[in-house]
C-alpha cells in the first residue's frame, strides 16, 4: 500500500510539473511543418552548451549574461564557419567585421546588456588567453551581442563584472535550456510584454541529411504581437502603436543565434541567417528604427573546422549546395518564430528600476483567443 501511495505521489508530482510548463507547445500551439529535436532547444545540436548568469539585486538591478559554446573543443584552435546578418543595425555587436571578413568564429558567444559589452569582450579575451593551448595567441576576436535592458534595469550602474561573464561560461551545459527571465533576458521586454531568453530546434528527415538546427534568442523588441498569424497584440490592445498619435517608444533589439551541424560555408550561413528575420516578422516584429536586430549563424560540422595553425596550403571540404538549403531555411524561420514566442511564454512579471513593471504575457487570455 505504501509503495502504491508513493507511486501516486510521484505521478501527481510529474503531472503538476508538466502542467506548469510555460512553453508554447505545452498549450497546444504548433509552429510550422518540421519536427523538433528532443529538447526543442539549441542544445539539440551535438556539442552545444548554454549557460546563464542572472543578477536580480535590490529594486533596480535586473540584468545578466548568457553564454553559448558552439563546440566542446577549444574553439580558438578549431574555429567554426560563421556569418552575421544585420536586420537593423542600431546595436553594438562586437566582433562583426572579422567574422564578415574571414567567415569564422573563434570564441564562445556572450549575450548581455548594451553597456556591458566591453566587459564581456574583456572576459572572452581572458578566457581565450588563459587556455594553455593558446599560449602563443596575441589577437582574439571576441563576439558579444547585446540588447538594452534599461527599462527594468539600472543599466547606467554597470554592475556586471568579468567574473559574472566567467560564471555564465562556467555554467554552460548541454541539455535543457532555461528560458524567460534569466541571463541576458533578465531585464528585457518584447512586443509589449516581458521578454527574455527563448530557444527551439528542428531536425531534418534522414533522407535530407538528418541535420539539426537550433536557435536561441534574447528578445527585446517592439511591434504588434502575432502568434500563428493571429494579431494577439492588437486583440489585447497592447502593442507599440496603441497610442498612434503619441511618440513611439524606443525598441531594444533582438539577438538571434543559429547553430546547425549541417555543412554550410559562410556564404550560405549568411543566407540562412537572413531567414531568421522572417521568423521575427512572423511574431509581429518590424525591425524598428531603434532596434538592433542581429543574427549569428554557425555550422559545427567537424569536416569544416578551421585550424588556428596548419601547414596545408589548400582547404578541402564538402558543403551543401544551394539546391539543398530550403529545408534549413524553413527550419530557421520556424525555430526563430517559436524561440521568440517561447521567450514570452516563459517570462514572468518583473518590477525594476524606478518602479518600471514588465508584465508577463497573459497566457490564459492568449490561449483563449487562439482557440477562438
């Protein structure tokens, strides 16, 4: 009898936990035609790790750092193909020009707030130089993305330190990715509601290579919220243009990171990255004047790794040709859309600097609207 009661309690506990899930799919909302990975997260791509450092301090500090490690190996010694697409350039993405020029990334990616970019660069330089394998390295191209969390967070206080950046990297792990008010998404707002970190993934059929593509977003932008094509923001009366005769509120950007194990070169990674903006537009984003909307796309395919030092004078590798990209393009659109909506569903009410209130998406109302 005791064993039966214990089993019942476990089942109730499991049911209770599943009922508390805040991801969009847990409410019956579907996105697109492709299958998700097991975790529906960027960490479904083998080797990818994500870590957060979250800082909620007193009444005014709501900020943090999110670290993305594309591969398990020393990325400086084994660089990966990469590209960056600029949807709207009102931002401070560090490391862009070298990625654009060479088509590779040589550090983990850190996402943080606008005024902490220089601190994050310093941390990534230290992280790289402190690796014994990099003892002869004298130049590091740190890649750091940002959005402005100056509504909920006293951003001018500049409280984040190098140690905080290191903690995010140290916390990086495979498996489930925490979403919502965490890491770089702690103080963000999105489409009129509390934003944050969101992620999603897709897996292509084996007949098409079986490749995995994952996206992670730091959502902090404005527009008119749409879910599944339904103008939810308009129906709820909460969006960027609700007071159309008044001055528009400045937007705070969106960082989108795409990682795939499909063998893509820098040219086609940039084409892939451009499709993330289509996913953003599906959610109601419109690349506003004051929004820095950036997409970083990476291939982790082992045959495409770029060694820091080599005696070879030729590069020899195979990449997918242009005619085999459409499923990856579709996967990118779907995952970006879902990752942004996941960031909203996972976010919670937050009150911060000067009493600013970030209200979470009213999920019950939203699901009722979608059912209708």
